[in-house]
C-alpha cells in the first residue's frame, strides 16, 4: 500500500493547493455532506481558486447514510460531472465522508485519487488515516469496502470550533485508544486532560502524536495481517454496542461506543492477560465520567454477541476475536473469548458503570 | 499488485486442491451463473471433496446482469453463508463471473481471496488474468471496479466442448489482439488457423502462449499507467460497438465487438502511425469472414462517439485515446484521434466490411 502524505496544518488552503499540484488531476470533485456543505465548505471554497472551480457532490449526513444508495449517488454524480480516471476527489467531512468517499473514489473506473480533509476530531485521528474505506451493508458496519490510502490527508483543528461537545469526545475516544496501545506516558497525558478544555494549538499537538501512533502501526502492517489489529482495541465490543443502539433506534456516536468497548475489552484483557485492575478502574472512571453509560441490560447480550460474531475480524464461529492488553502498551493480538466469558465481562462492565 | 499463480492444466480438480491448500481458507464459496451451475458445476463438484463441501452462489447469466443488483445478491449470500475475512471465493464461469466475482470478493470485508476458474475461452485468455475486476453501472461497462488479482487462475480447455461457436470465436478475438501486439509470428500462427477446427491440445498450447503475452505486460504495469494500455487495442471502439448493440436491444458477444474494434483501430493506426495496408487488409478479411459485420450506419456515429468519450481510458473530452500500432508488435500507447478522424475511420471500416 502506498504511504499517505499527512499534512498537519491550519493553513488548509495552502495544503490543498500543494496536494493538488502534486496529483495534477484533470478535474476535481469535492464530496461532503449537507451539513458540512453549509458549515465548512463556503470558507474552504473562498480560500482556494482550485476549490472554487471544483464540482461539489453532497450527500445526506450521518452513518445511516453511509450505504450503497449514497455510493450510487456519488458514482452517478461523478459520471454526470464528466469525471475521468485522472480526476480526483476531495473528501471534506467526518469519518462517514472519508469512508464512503474513499470507497467510491477507489472503485470508480477502478480507482481515482482522493484527498482526505477531515473536519472532525474523530475522522482526523481515525478514519481519514490508514487506507480503510467502506460502507455499511445489510446492517453491518463497513461490510463492503477496500484498503485504499488517500494520496494526501490534510489534518487541522481549524474546523473543530463548530463541533458539538459529543463530537469532540467521540474523537478523543480514539486518542485514548491510541494511548492505551502506545504507552503509559501517552495514556496519562490524555486522561490528565479534559477534551472539552483543550485549546486548539495543544489539540493539534496531541492529535499529531496520536496520528503518528496510527501511522506507524499502519505502515508496519497496511492490510491488517498482524499488528494493525492492535488498532481494533475497543472496536469489537464497540461496534456491537453501536449496532445495538442503531437497532434500537437510539444511535450513539462511534467514539462513545469505542470508549465503552475499550472498557469491556480491558475487562477481558484483565481476565485473559492480567491487565492491571487499577489501570482498568482509572480508564473506566475517566470514560464513564466523560461519556456516560450505554443503555444495555442482560436481555441485550444475545444481540451483542450476534453483532460480534459478524465482525470482520472474526475467523471462526465459536470464539470471538479481540485485541487485548497485558498492560498499557503491551499488545496481544488475536486473543479469543467465549460467549460465556464475554457475558461475564458485560456483567462486570455494567457493575463498573453503576458503581 | 501481487502476481497471480496461473495453472495450465486439464486436471482441474487437482489444481483446485492445490490452490485451496495454498490459501487455506476457513470457508469456500463457489460463484457461478445459472447456466454454468447446470453445465459445468456438477462435474467440478463431483471431482473434488473440497468442492463438494463448498457453498454455491448462483446469479443470472449474461453481461446485463453484471450489475450492482447481482453484486448485492452475492454480498448477501456471503453474509448469510457465514463468510469471514478468511473465506475464499471460486469464480467458476465466463468473464462476467470472474469480473463480478473478483469485484465482490475484493470488496467484501475489504477483501477476501478468490480463485478464477474460467470456463470459456474468452475469460481464460482475458478477464480471468490480470486483476481487473468490475461491474457495469449506468449503462457503462466496468465503470465500478478495482484492480485486484485472483490468487490463482486455473486455465483449462476441458469445458470448451460445451461452448457455442460464437463463444469460441469471441475468445479467439482476444488472442488475435494479443497476436497483433506481440509479433508477426504469433499473429500469423493465429490467422492461419480456424478457431472452430483446433483440437483441445493445440488450443491449450495457443492459449498458454496468449496468456503469457498478457501476463508479461500486466507484470510490467499492473495498474495500467503505461504499457498495459497496449491490451486496450480494439477495446475503445469495441466497447462502443458493444454498448451501442446493447442500447439497440441486439447485444453482440464481447469478442466480436473487440475483433471489429481492432479493425477500426488498425485503420486509425494506418492513418496516424503508418500501420501497413496489406496487414490491415489481411486482418480485416480474416475478421469479417469469421465474425461477420456489425449493424451500424452513419446515424450511429454520434452514439458511438459518446460511448468512446465515456471510456475509462479517456482523460480529456476533446480527443479520444487509443492504443495504435505502427506495425504488428510495434505498440504506440496514448495516441489520440479527433471525432472527425474517427468518423472517417468508421466510413473506411464500413467500406471494408461491404467489400
């Protein structure tokens, strides 16, 4: 997989011009959602001649629209706009946009180049970097997709001031996850801060450190054959919580689900790999106090297990695959837990949440 | 792009077992169309224990079904059959099956491995080899797809005895194209034979030589940045003829369209690069006598030009891109022709056809 050029800057207009001069496409298409088209696009467009001449494609916002219907709309817009194999797409938005944008670009005429310009903390730290693209299908998250890196990722904090608190928190959850798999120093730096109180300059610095953790791991293992699975910490349980919430008609932000998923998987890490109790309690306390608690009870367990079984990371139907930690920064990929062990972990999770 | 293992053999059961032992998937799905499910699948299934335990997915046959609807059906069947990221798909059929099978496999959970087992001459010599996958979209051929090589391609002539004459001729057209871009010796060996009279042993030998020409070019340039475009000879005009025929409700076999497309592009090669007249006449004579002539007149020119403009290979809207030859084996990629030059070539083509 080609390496991505990641540009950390708040001068996004200059970064876009650099990226486009690098690619030299014969047509530029900007993909965004209907909210970002109002909140962010006008300023991006006004700042760059190249952007002002681009063709805009907008889709409905939200993860429920990250589907084949929106993908079809994007492909149709590319065709109607005269896109060729040498056109490029700029994905301007959150993870929903960079996921579906990367997927539709990578499959249009067998692949056109794309640039990710995340507008949320979550997409900056997670979806926009590392080459995973995809759409939801049949109620399963990211079930259809490809590994395909953006040619450039432009990361800034300048758009974050329009974010809601829960969007900032959602992104911060992935940074916590990076901290957990990296080192005690990184992790403590994160839980000693309140994501809602960090100024923009300090956030760009924390963000850069966090993205570098991800980049390092992805470069070592782009197609997730091994160590990249470390990045799945919190995601097997997290995706299940997210799917359950969607099924109940009460969707929760991805990052909240991942934060809770981290606790569930740290509980499994404790029982399977000896992850230390006090660190587990610290993490749980921080997460519950910032993210609240999910709405689950024992009658949801079977649904949660079903969702975990459908997870892409699973290779057999008997056990469920998890990334576990024997301590902060000590990664154990490809560990498994039985349904009964997971149910016990969910019991402990609910106890901790209620405590 | 990973190189493909290409196995030339009529002992297909042993080849399948070898390929599967190499991949070691945790589940095997066989994709085929409803005709091949009756004509070929029973014998393949009977000969191999691994095949007899595989899950069969069948879709409606024909290029008109190489669409998002069939892709959706395949993805749903993979999910319902419990496919994981470590499952594998065997694409058993013609180019329609290897194209849509390769695409759906490469996008399912961001990619599972697949094995191509072409059952037609056309797919053996063309679609099954080289990593191009895709589906038609909005009336445009292969508009959505990815570059993704099959891990193994099992090439045999054993299924060809159930092929209709026009299917054999269709495949032979791609072999003629390979001859034209390779050498006078290869090309003459082909036009000195009648595809309908060749015995199975000799056909496997010709086929192997032809696939090796394609493999060599694809290995040099997997993503079609340069010399791989040589393989597009005949395809810009050919795809347009194919799309036109489909629009008129009288579809023609892909290979027929490519054979006719080769003549049109050799005419352009003559006017633009000095391709010799006598070789052009020989090729035209062979092709018209074996493939007949397409049903086009001047009122179709505008439609044909429109289809050519939408071709993936085009990068600008003024000229149309072609691979041309200055002689057999002398390749000139990225040549362009204007609409007026193409119309003249179509006039000459119709003259030659009527002669």
